[in-house]
C-alpha cells in the first residue's frame, strides 16, 4: 500500500509541477492562471462526481446536473480577474461585486438551479429538503471552498499569486505527510476514533511540526525563487503562524471528509488513485485550508 501511495503521489506531483511551471513562465497572453484554471474546473467536476457516488444509495440523493453546473460555475466566476486580463482591462472601476462576490454569485446560481431541479422532480413529500441541502453542501464544498485556491492564484501580483498557491500546497501536504508517518511510527492516542481510527494525537503533532518546517521553506526558499521582490515576504514568526493555521485547517478538512465517508460506510471516496483513494481523499485538506490561506494573505499576515 505504501509503495502504491508513493508512486501515485509521484505521478500527481510531477504533473502538478509541470502545470505550475507552465502557468508561471509560459502563460498565454500573459494571463496568470490560464493553465491552472482548467485543472481547477476538472477538480470541481471530480469532487461532484465522487460526492454523488458517496450518496448513490441515499433516497434523498440530489439531482446531479445543478451540481455539475453550480460547482464549476463558482470556480469559473472566481477567475473573473483572469477574464479582465485577457480583455486587456483591470476590471470595472465601479465593481461592486468584488473578488469574493463573483464565486458567491456562482453558489447562488447553483442553489437556485437545485431548487428548480427539485421542483421539477417533486412527486411526494419527505425528500426534497434533503436533496436541496445535499446540493448546497456539494456546491459549497466542490465549488466555493475550491474557488479560494483560484482567488489566491489571481492575487494582484502574479508572482505573489503563484507563491501563495505553492505555499498552500507545500505546507498542507507536508503536514499531511508528517502526520501520516509520525502516526505510523509513534501513534498511540487516537484523535477521533469514530471518524478515523488511524489518526492520532502524535500524528497531529508531527503534522504541525512538518507544517512549520514547510512554512519556513516557503519563506526562505520558495518565495525568493518565485518572487523578485521577495524581501517583502514578512517575518518568520508570521509564516510559522500561517503554517500552523493551514495545518489545523487541513486536519479539519481531512476529518470532515472522513465524516462524509463514514456516514455512508465507505473507506475511500473512490478507487481510481491506487494507494490514495479518490480525488476527495487527496483534496480534502487542501480545500479546507484554501479559505484561511486566502484571508491570511488578504490581511497581510504573509506576503507583500
């Protein structure tokens, strides 16, 4: 199992590094995010598919098409600054929606479509409210949470935007790795036995230490390699706080996905990634960490 996990991880990391390189250095029309946006859309579709698969035996399984429209639409609208760049504009001068308002518009459209779909589907009482609730959950999880990664890439300075996205991936995945191996080697005290019996307090501590190391690496190695004005990167203390925030958010995301799986008595969200499970199994910590990461950058805890 560990060998399969390492091979799958190596393939994913290699493909991701190639896309990040293309987006940082070979973006068509000088528009950052062009290479990564299709990946984000594909991820949103995969997440919706796996959520619907988890719920396939539920009597209140939601109608699929509003989810397949709402989640990718939310991601697309989060990329509004990209479209302005492609159009040779800086965005409307009187933009009352704002960067975060655009993905919220996508969520709103998805919710409305979910209501319309259930109105058309209605035949008997008892199921419609649950279907709509699951639709909102799926659109928020696969669309809104993911959209914060898009918003990070499209920070006003493209170099800092790339640094922001890379920092989230590095810190969260180092935290996941640290928690996994520390838990295997030293784990004694279960953290959430009902949700995820293999997760331990010792593993969580190892994840926090790994995240702190990841934050230091990002500040002193990755940011100088990605950003010309890296002297503005902020203090090491701020980056360590940032790393710990992302680690805790990632752990909560992992447990949240475990809750969804345990609720339907499934071990993995799917089996198409040997050793890793499915898309939700590798994205759960990232999508939960994306929003706090965005606000850390927005409030100036890290970055310029």
